[in-house]
C-alpha cells in the first residue's frame, strides 16, 4: 500500500504508544458492548474501528492527517494490512451510516446491525493483536 503524503505522515511510535492506541479502541468497544442505546452502541463500535485502524497505522509508524476522506484511508489500511477486502465493504458501510447520522438528521439502527458491527470490530481487534503481538 502506498501511504500518500496527502493523508499520512511518518512518525516514530513506541511499542507502548501502539499498545495504548489499541487499548483505546478496546475501551470504546467495551462501551459499545455494554450500552443499551443502539445509536450509542453503533457510534462506539465505529469509533473502535477507526481507533483500531489508528493502531495499525502507529504500528507502521504512520499518522493520519485530518483531511476529508481520512476515515476511508484508515479503513483501506485495515483491509490491506489484515489482507481482507471485506473490511472495506463493512467498514465503509459503517462509515456511511455514521455520516448519515452526523450530517443527515440521524439514523435508524437495529439490534441485529449493532451485533454484526460489534462482532466485526471484535474480529478486527483480535487480528490486530496478532499483528502487533499484544
């Protein structure tokens, strides 16, 4: 994968910083799993996904720039690094739903969707644990 200068910059992360990034994703995932409000569950599952992507980026000594499209790039990195194109599909479905919630007056989310997204993020985090040996 080419880390385009428009979206990424180099940064030397310590192993501890990489692990703290993953811990932050795990914390959000825990909130998604425990909360009863479906919109909150979804929001925190999406946040955990993005933070998991930031973990991988930090593992590769890259930072994402806060520019339009940077969440798409984070999801692309997840799919590339974990060698699973379905991450693009599910991750971007979550991103689209999140954007509708933020910019188009809210969303309807079902319990089944929340379970699917949370299970997806659990899988991503478990794969990242293997990549970073944590």
